[in-house]
C-alpha cells in the first residue's frame, strides 16, 4: 500500500506542477491575431501555440515515464532505490538460466530480477521479498547439522 501510495503521490505532484505551469505558458504567449476578421482556433493555426502544446504534452509524458521508471526500481517495503545490480544467468543457457539483472534493497527487504531476454513478449520483473536475515541464517545453520 505504501508503494502504490508513493506512486500516486508522485503522479499527483506531476499533475499539480503541470497545472501550475500551463497558465504561465498561456500568459507568456501573445494573444491570437484575427485572420480575415475571424478568430480561428489557436491549435493548428498558430505555430507557437501548437508547438507549445506539443512540447508541453511531450514534457508531461516524459515526467510520467520518469515516475514509472523510478517506481520500478524502488523497494516494495521501504521505498528506497534498489542498488548493486549484478548480471546473472548466461546467454548460452537459455532454458535453465536465462540472463537477467538482479537488484537488491540496501536494507535486505528483497531482490528484483529484471529479465534481459524477452522470448514471448515483455516479461515482467520478479520481486522476491526476503525473510528476516536472522531467520534465514538459522535455517542455513539447521540445514548444515
Ligand atoms: Zn527495502
């Protein structure tokens, strides 16, 4: 819930920023000139206005893309950025050990596997939550005995 709440907060912040910037752009642009005593729609007839709308839309899409990309590489538990990417698998063992990159939370909450090979379309990232580190160490110790 915290993970998706943070993502929603980022989207709301982007929407607030864009809705604050858009009126400023509208004020900066000069008023449209009448053409043959008729006021035409600005979009598609005024070059600067049309270019501004397209640039604004591109910036908005870029901000949403950056928010999604940032969210993808965050810990699902503590929301910290995942670190220490390590290449795993091999291109020569496609059936048993596909190549992928693993990222871990610096506080040990989990591991994110990002596949490098997409055979049947876009394969989803695999988030594996870790248990408590002391529990895992005790399990290792009991398996040795
Ligand atoms: Zn974490």
